[in-house]
């Protein structure tokens, strides 16, 4: 998924050799089993449609294949493969279409059986043995089963070197010495097929031509393709040339060869390779570790190297020179190589002709480690004559330092890193955290920029921890209605953006992540590069209102972040909000009205996120857009439904003013179907979008429900926000929780908002009832990544109750309300009972727990039980149909209703959902409306990519008789489209 195997940065520890990353692997065999169960179930459904009961019945039934004629092109118009695909049993009835006779693999005559028998002293007692045999090219995977026996008994360490020595003569088949274990040496006098030493795991392989042969080994291929693929350790000495893809993905083996074909050392991550001859092209492509030394006698090696990840240089380090010479000496000793002999006899003269192929990342790691070791050595060589005065008194006494004596009297005492206890046994001194000097902390702006420039983007997810936006202090923020969050600094955002891995498959923008397909890795990278305006432009291509989603969205993108599999995910939401806020601060967010108008009029009923998104998109397309809102301010639930401390209303109004300046008309106090005639709207507009949201609340119909003091959550939140915006709560036109025992029934964001609002009013107590069980602290087995994480979270309202009411969490789980208790016409509290959830026949069943009845006092009860659908006044006035869930009915994947020209979007169409889904609904409905009005559209559909219906051009003959595609005239440019969108769509 991350596609980071080349960079050795796989975050889940699969495609990496980094021990720190490998430790993160938490996979289980059961997960693979479950995956294949899913595949099997899907296969069974396909087989049932085709009329097959078993896999055997499907084999060879090419007559069930159908040609998709819609994919025909002029080039394939006459292509007919039916003669090739015709099943054999249709021509000859006695032919079997699947295996009816088992194949005899003749495992009982394999050479490995001989090896195991003759190596019995080594396997049982560890005694050295030597085995001689002749081989032919049908002898495959020689030594692999023997390696299994060694590993099974002696583990990864295997046997001592050369305990089992096998002398072979002849031509070995494929996979000679595959996964060869430590302690086994295979010496082949002859040649071998492909995959020699595949997965070499500590053993030693020696290959050289027959001793009586007269050809030059260094000019002939001795071993085949893809040799030493994925080798992890061990040694190999090959007198002769290896064919293509030698040492691909080698991660630890040391190999000497006298020439290679194309693609040598591709994706190599470790080990050493010495090539005493010519190489093919594309050498070291994707190489990220290990070192290769190539003898370039002809000075032709440079152009054959893929320098994307490596650099070329001489062999100058004394330690590397010694290592190189040692490998060549071993090569001469084991193979009798003539070229190795010539190199060693003239080593000092030949050495400058060796080219060292060093991966850039690997070199950086080695340099950092060398610098660390040098610094540690330097630190350890310093003698501290006066121990630190910040050391503990015990440490000072044990080192001979007496704080009562003058400093001069202690100057002769030499401190040591090993403390001596009274019984004279050494005790390792605990390491102290490094303290930053005052001089180091007082850095200027240039120094700070230099430090920030050194942030590691490639391995940022390993080096840096997630930093969330901090909330203002709990006891202080409950005294006002200002936003609770504080933004991260630019330097902190740079570090957080460095944690984004730029995944090959970014799940954060997939179906399980961001519904509007924000290209998150792209603008994370732009923020890291301090290209804020480019990041803003990239963000606005997919999200009309980042200032809303960056504040109130629950961030499904973070739940789908690949890093979130085993670490804290990237802080996507914080970066998104910071980008748009900076855009407004820098003056980049200015009105950009369309340059052309189509003359088409569109009415949008509802000014929530869906309605505003549709209005913004259609306005960019050049249509005349009017938005109708039943309240006195534009914004729907964004304005009145979400409390000000969560989403400042000045932020909402700022966006509304910007849209008005771009040409959108807003009409307040327009309740369609009540004080505005729906037929007038339909007759005066070319299209209508219903985006009224789902505001019909779910009720709790229990005895005494109509008692004063029991209210829907929105009847509590909306008047509060309106009074706050109108008069700072001085007009008293809201429900106050001051001095009251408040119970909020229902969790979720709405319930949490009720809790936070009640605390700010000065409630006497706040309790939150939740019928469902308490969510787990981490993902449950039925909630795997990349699904939205259904885990327990302490939101701002919960933390405020904990801080102000004795430290107790206000949430009560598995509790059901039985009745509202009323005395003298006033609400006194609630009778409740605990419930227990059990799984019965694959479904959850709720049962009351006997004896768990309890009374909770309450003066104010708020029902935050969700919403059932849109309110009916507008729906009935327009005459549109509703589905069984009371939402506006539209065809699957469409936004048009049963009334021509009337469309629906947002919660009114899909039901109660998230703000990002509302924005997606608004954007997609705008595309459909634009296409309805103009018969075509260039508005972006998903991920800023335009939805286009491509029709293959007709093929005509020109005067020369050649075929050419008929070019159609370019359509007129549509307003509101930027150059990048048009070019992407055209591509």
C-alpha cells in the first residue's frame, strides 16, 4: 500500500530491513485466512451465476468467456480469438479439461534425500561431513530441503561454517542452494540454471567451470538469471558471468562474480557485491543499501548505471579496501579464478579502476552513524574534573565529591561514568536527559530556519511524534464562548507534514478516507516545502470550505492514514485548517467572480454545507445562483447548530461574505413551503436543489415526555448561538442550564455540544446517557483499518465536565431511560435501568439487567438522539418523492428527483452524515445540474478531476489512403475553469 519498499521505509514492517520498522509488524495468520474467505465468497457468487458448482467444472470452459463489444476499436474490429479459445472437449469428447490423473513428481529420487542421509552425523552430532555427487539440470532446489533440516534443529544460527560440504559436478537445475542455511557449503564444478542462491540464508556457494575446460570463464555465462534474489546472508563466489538481474533485492549476502547482465543489483538493500568484469545496463536501479564494487577496466561502466539513487566514486577508505581485497582473495582461493589472481598480483595499480556504487541514503546513514560514534568517543574521552552540581547527593558522595568542601578541595577528584557502591561493585550511572544550554535556546531566525531545513521528510514518520492542536486551559475556556483550539506554529506544522509518507496508495483520500478526495499527500508536501499558497490552491480544488472541515470534521482521513495502522496518524486536520487560515491572513482569499455568465438561474433551498458547496460550484460555472435560508442568517447548522466555541460564527460569516462578493444571492427568512411559494421558485429558475438537511429530530416517547424541561438538542443549541451572536446572551432568548442538573441523552457530536454549552451556562451537574456499550480504547477486531476508528474519545465537552465536576467522566454507558419522573408538574429526574448487549445468531440483542434500576435527578433533559430526515414542509410543497427512510428519493448515484429540474443533495438525500459528505453531495449535485442545464459539464467530479463522457472519434481515410481520426471542433471555454483542470480533463 505504501509502495515504499525501494526507500526501506515501510511503516508496517513488511517491505523493509530496518529493525525498528520490522518490529512494528503486527500481522496475524488469521487475517490472511479471513482475506481468502472473502475471496472465496465472492468467487462462489460468480460461479453460481455461471452455473458451476466446483472449480474443476470451470477449468477449460473458455466457451463461457464473452467479448465486450463496447471496447472494440478500429484496430481490434476484426480480431477473433474464438478458434484459439475453443475448448478441446468440444472437438474431442475423450479429452479431460482438468487434472484427472495425479502427477508423479518423483520426490523419492531427489538428490536432497541423499544429502540428508549422508549428512546425518552433522545433523545429529554436528560432525563435519563431505558429500560428492553428479548433478543434471532436472535437479532443482538442491540443498533447500537439507537447509530445512539444519534450520529446524539448530535454528537461525545453523551449523558452524563448512560443517556440511557438498561437491557437485555437472549442470545444476533451477534454484541451486535456495535458502541455503549456515554451515552448508555447495561447491559446483560446472554451471547452473536460473535462481542460484535465491534467498541465501547464511550458507556458502562456490561455482566454477570444469577444471579441464579450455574456455575463459570470465567471458562466459556460468549461472543463469535472477541469481541471489532476496539473499539475506552468506557468501557466494562465481568464476564466470552471471546473467540478468544478479543480486536483485540482496539484503545481506557477500557475492563475487566476474560479470553480470542487465539490471544487476536492482533494489539491493544490503550486503556487498564485487564484479570483476563488465556489467549490463540499468545497474543499481532502485538500490538503497549495501555497496557494489565494479572493476571498470574498459571505462564503460558509468553510462550503464541508473544513478537515480546511487553515486559513483573511488574505493578510498582503508577499511573498505581491506574488505574488498579479502573478498577477492577468497574468490581466488575457492574458485582458482585467473582474473582474481591478476588483480591481486597488481592490486595497487588496479585499485583505482574499481568503482564504488554507493546508495545515497545508505551513505547518509553511514555518515550519521560515523559522526555519532565519533561524538560518543570524543565525549567519553573527556575527563570531568568537577562533577556536575546538579547530580544527586548520593552520586556526589560515591564519586568522592563533598559539597561541604571548597571547590578547590574537590578538584583532584576525578568523576567516572561507573559509580562505586560501598561493597565496591560497579554500578552503571543512569543516563541523564540532555539539557539545552541557554545559548542554544536563544537562536536567531536564520539559525532556526537552518535547523528546520534539516527535517527528515523520508523518515519523518519514524523520527517525529504526532502533535495535536492544543485546547485552551479547561477552567479558563468554559468562562467564554471563544474557539477552544489553538493553531500549531509554522515550524510545528512543518514537522507534522514531514510525518506524511507520500504513500503509493494514499488511503487518506480513498473511499474509506476523505469523501471529497482531498489530495492530502500533495498539500502536505507543499506545506513541508513552505509553499503555502500552492498548498492553498491544491486544497481549494477539492474542498470548498476547509475552514469548516478543519474545525468540525471528525477526520475519517486520519483513521484511514497508512501510518495509523500502528502509529498515531498524520495530523491532517490541523494542517488543512492552518492552510486556509493562512490564506485568509495573507490576503490570498479574495472574491473571484466568474468572467462569463450563462444566464441560467439555479435556486438552492438550504444554506448548510451541501447547499453552499453546490452554490459555490455552480457560480464558478457561470450560473446565477440564489440561496434560500429559513433562518435570519446564512449557514444552516454551520451558523446555529454548531456552538461558537467549536466553530466561530465570524468564520462562517467570512465565507458567506466572500461568496456574496462573487455573485451569489442569499435570501434570509425564506422558509420554502411556509412563507415562500415553492411553485414560484420552480417557475422562476431553471433548476432547483433541495439541500435542507436532516433536521427532523428523533424523539424519546416515554411517559411525561411533554413535561417542561425536556427538549430536543437543537432547541437548546440553536437559540443559544443566536442569542450569543445577537446580544452576547443578554436578551435571554435561550434555554439556560445555569444551576440545573442536566442530563443529555445520546452521545455523538451533538450530545457533546450540549454538554459543553451546559457547562458554560453554569450547570449544577452534567450527565450523559448512552444506550450502547463503552467503545474500546483501540480498534476492535470487527473495526479494522482503514475503516473509521470506532474507539473511545474524550471530546472537549467531556474533558470540561471532568475538570469542573470532581474528575468524573460524565458518560454513562449501557443505560436506558424508563420514564420521566414528574412531581407537582415539574421534572424531577429519570428512572433508568442498566442494559446488557449480547450477540445472538449474529445480531446484537439488548436485555435489561435485573436489580440495576436507578433514579437520576434532573431539571433539564436534552435529547440528542440523531435525526430521522428532512422536515416535510419544503418536500411536500415541491412534490418530490421520499424513500422509506423519509429522505428525498433519487436514483442510485444520481441527484435528480421525480420532478424534472429538481435535484437533492446533502443530508436531505442521504440522511444524517458528516460535513465532508455534505460538501461532496453539493459538489456532485452541482455537476449533475450543470450537465442538465448545458448538456455537458467541466465541473470537477471527484478529486478535482472533471467528469467527461468520452466518445471514440470516427476513423476516416485521408487523400493518401491512411487512417486518421476526425478531429472535432473545440468547444467554447466554460467560465470558472482553471488551466490545470482543463489540461487534466483533456489528458
